[in-house]
């Protein structure tokens, strides 16, 4: 495995920060703001893409920034797992940039030339920096820094509307994420450093043989409890509360940045801090897998009862995130492959669904599922994309969700965990139970109150964005080779 020093990962992180400075330097200039946002997202994606060939050849890129203490560095590293997250996040961020412009123009026309929207886009871009920084963190200390920055910079986005509900939801968001991180994640990181003298990632883990078993078990529990961005129950309440945010922020939280940073961090901790052998030796993986299985089923049952579309999608996200955790907890080759694939595939499918929810709200003002009779006839492109995203969540081919569920199911069989195979099958049925009625209502039920059926889609930037992500969901089914190869490289390194 060739490791070379490269400044590229640092550039990928700094690009959006430069755009933040330019947006704030030219206030109340919507054209400049939009240009800097889109260009920074595009350049970031191209920069990430330029590193992909080296990673696919089995190489690693690293860049040391500063040494804080012996064994405690701020450093960047691009490996196969980091590339999976960065490639997904940077591409979806580019699409989300166009969608956000269309949404903010339409939903906040009076404020669009004001400083509040400048600040919105500035925090939006800082979140992009944090997500890429999390992906390219060279050790747990660096990852923790970007993890916390991501929490802090998304807080004002959740609170953007400044209503009582928005402020309450943002407060709950901050308390849950920052509180669990400081109470659990930080002590777990301290224990790891105390017993090992380092926080660097290793494919064989760094804790084995360095601490008593009881300390290792406690440290593992602290890590899982402290990574609340992964939304494992009972550390999930922040996620539905954050639904008060503008829809682009909901998409950002639930598909691209925040929740993916959570499950990505759990993968890093399980595989690169503890290591597969240690997790298996202490039987921690099976406990984590069944904990994830509990979240999968309970969150799906709660989703069934939600009439508000965004809240149903939020509980769906809580359930779907635990697929990734279940896969990495099982530690079999197929399960880890499915876990990595699901990190990507869920991002594309779920962002499509949130984009559609935002488009429905902007075009019709409707937020409740019970209000959406016949909306597929008025918004055929939006609801066609929604249907593709829903099929991916259910795991019906040719939507890409079928692939990750297939590998996860194979992984459960490899681990001789037939109960978890049953959980995965039941979760698909529950997904169908809360998604297909929306599709049925949209296309097959008559329009309410005798309204005339007249096509009225959301602005082009919004519809274009959700169509791109929906098409990508189909493309990932037929051509998953890049992400599949990266997943296999991660498995081989273990």
C-alpha cells in the first residue's frame, strides 16, 4: 500500500471556506452568492474526483498539519472509506447547491437579497467543509474536530426561520448532539489515547492488548452513545425535531452531511480504532447489531403513524441509518460491503425523497400526506422521482437500495444470524407499508375538492436536482462498480 504526501485533501477542505469569505465580502449580492456556492461545490467535487484513481490503485494520500501532543496530530488522510464518503458528499452537495438556490428564491423571495440568506449560504458551505474534513480526517482527533464543527455550523441552519418551533427544534438538536459528544465521545477518545498513546487509525485497530477488557467494553459503549449523529435509539430525538429547518437543510442533515458523518464515524471506530478481531473477541459486534435491529424496526413502526411527510422521512432515516451500523457490526465481508454501499445508496435515495417533499411544499404548500391526493398528476416529475427514491428504500430493483440490502442479507447469513435476516425482510415490508400508500395516493386517488388537474411543478432548479438524484439511484443499481470496488478494498484491508 503506497502512502504519499499530498496537499489535495487540504485544498478540498479549504475551497468552500474561500467561498464563505467571498460571500461575506460581497453582501446582498445574490448573483455572486449563487456563483460562489456553485463554483466551490463544483471545484470541491472535481478535487475529490481527482484523488479517486490513486485510491483505486490501493494508494493512500496524507497531509500532516500540526502536532498538538505526542501521538496527537491534526492530519488528513484519504483512503478507500474516506473516498466513499467524500465522493458521495461532494457530488450531492453540488446538486443540493442548485436545489437550495431554487428553494430559497421561491420560499424566501423578500429575504433573498438580505444578509440572513448570505449567512445561510455561508453556514451551508462551512458544513460542506466539515463533511469533507470528517471524510478525510487522518485520525480520531481530527475527525472529532470536524464532527463538532459540523454540529455547530448546522445549528443556525436548523434555527433559520426563527419561529418558536424552529428555535426549540434547533435547541434540541444542539443539546442532543453536543451533549452526547461531550459526555460520551470525548471521554471515550481520552481513554483510547490514555491506553494507546495515539488516536491514529489502523486497519487492525489500536486498542487490542492495550487495556483491560472491562475498559474496552466501557470505551466501546461510550463511543456508540457519543456518536448521536448516527441516530441510534434512544439518541435519535434530535433528528425529527430538526424537521423544522428549510427543506434543503433537512436534505443536508438526513442524506449528505450530519447523519452520514455519524455512521461514518461508527465505521471508523469499529474497524479502525477497535479492529474487527477485538470487536469479535469481545462479542461487541452482535450486541451492536441487535441494538441496530431494534432501531430499524421501532423507527419504521413510528414512521407508519406520521402524517407529516418530512417527519415520516425523518423516522425512515433513523431506521435506514441502522442498516449501515448493523452491517459493520456483523463484521463479515458481505455485511461490511453492504454497510459501505448503503452509506452511499441511502444518501442518494433519501435526498431524492426530501427534495421531492420540498418541491411539493413550494409548489402546493402541502406538508401532510393526507393532503396529497392526486398530486402526482399535478407534479408528475417530482412524484416520479419520489417513487424511485421510495423503491430504493424498500429495496425493489432496479432501484439501488436492492444491492445494499442484498449484501447485508448475505452478511447476516454468513454470520449465522437468521434473526437479523428476518429483521431485514420485515423492515422492507414496513418500508413498503409507509411509502407505497404515498405513491398510491399521489397517482391513483382523485384530486381533492374537485380541483382542476393542472401541472404545477416547483422551480426548475429544484425539479432538476431531484431528477438528477433519482436517475443516480437507478444508475447505482446498474453501475455500482466504483463504490463496490472501494467497499471491497475496505474489506480486504481488514
